C-alpha cells in the first residue's frame, strides 16, 4: 500500500505510516453489484407496490354476456333465414350465373312465404336455365295462377311453351291472365295457324285449298307444298287458292304477325287419286228403227269430252267428238262411246247396236 501523505510504499496491514505517522484508511475490496442491490431492491418494492390483487368477474356479468351473445346470434340467424335475405341472395347468385345456388336461396325464401309469385317465377327461370323444363313449367304455372297480373311469369311461361312448340298449353294459360296487360303478352306468342278450307285426307279430284287467318287476326300467311318449314326462306306468301292435283301433297302453313314473328305451324297431308269417269249414257240405247232417229249421249260432268265411232272400233280422243245428238246411219251399226274427263282419264267403252231400215222387213 502507499501512504497518501508521504507517498511512501508501505506494507499492507499498517494503521499508521511509520515515516510520517499519517493515519492509514483500509479500503475494502470493491464490488459493483453492491451498488446495484439497493436499486434492484427498490424496483422490486415498487413492483410489489404496483401489483394489486385480481378482481373476480361476477357470475351475473358472465350470464349477461352469454345471454347477449345468444340473442345476437339468434337475431343474425333469423335475419339470414328471412325471406328478404334469401331472396336477395338468390338474385345475387342469379347475377353471377350460379342458377343452382340461386334456386337453393329461392326455395328457402319460398318456405318463409309461398304467396309471393316473384319467388315462383325466379325458380321457374332458373330451372329453365338448368334445362329442367318440367320443373320450370310447374313453378311458372303456380306463379300465373297466384297472380294473373304478373307479366314476368306469363312471359317466361310462354317462352318455355314457344321453345317446345306447345301452342295448346299457351291457349290454356291464357285463361289465367286476368288483366289486359297480361293478355296482350299472348299476342306475340300465341299466333295460331291459318284455317284450311279442306281437311286433310284422300280425294278423287282436284282440291282448291284456301288459307285464311284465325278469326279477327290480320296475319300474313306463308306455306310450302313439299313438307318443308314454311317460316324459312322456302316459304311462299299466300295470295290465292292453292290447286292440289293428283298425287301426294304435304301442306305446311304458318301465320306471321306484324312484328315479323311466326306462330304455330299447321300440317296437312292430301292424297288425290283421279277416279275413272262414269260410263256414258246412250239414249236410245240401241234397237231397230224405220225412221230417222237421233241418239243422245250424256256424261256425268259437263266438262267431260265424249268420243264415238259407228263401225265398232274403239273410240279415242282422235275419234269423232260428240257435240250434240247424232243421227243413226243406215244399216246395221255398232255405236261405241267413250268419255275422257279433264284429267285425261278414260271411261269404259259403251257399245250399242242400231239397225236402221227405211222399209219394214
């Protein structure tokens, strides 16, 4: 150690300096942690003072909070399950093209209120998009039956029937329209076919076929005679009666309204086979005569042509044509007569024997 007074180096353990008799102070070993201990202890005391005992939450508060949460959950559940929410969700799904999901929401809404035709129409529309035509028809029919003034339901239903070409069901649906507003919708869908003057079937003569629009309608009429579609480029506009001649003819005809929309097509099949003309009637029908006698020949139709010979040969259209009563020639004669009608059909040949002598035998 060194004396702080005289700076003499001394041995350790002395109390006084033997040189200057200065009192020596013994400095204990220094530990820096000793300076920290009071500080740490002070912090611990401060922390202990800051800590307060925890308060317990009362059961009443817990029960209240649980009840509040349950009420909020119930309110949310009721809202999500409500008609308005499900209907809005269905419309949103429709806008996104998710028709299957939309139908699920609409069905949920329908369970809440089955009196709203909007839901039934929406279900029918989505079913049409999904190709479920029978399901669509069922919902749409329910909609128009519930509200005869709901135009959207009628439009969708008629569109469905138009796709199927089912005009009979269109006609039946008209009975559910209760206002002029909905009845007018049918004007652009329920376009009935023209009326044919002759029913389809078999005939033995030409048929003059007349086509007329349904009563009270001002439609144009288009038709074909070969069974092809009349509302395509091959359809001819009807202007005058159609003459059907021998053979098979398939008539297809349709009406077109002022908006250019075609309606129900009618199809009729005609088979015409010309019959053989009736045999001519000869008067007098043969005999012996001693005076000049005229023979009259009649056919069933006025426009038939009659041909005859006196020599027993078969008459043709090259033979003499009958135009009026003919005189029986002298001698023994065989009158042969044939009728050829306007179609060129020949009757059976009728023969009569005549004997004309001026002197009695």
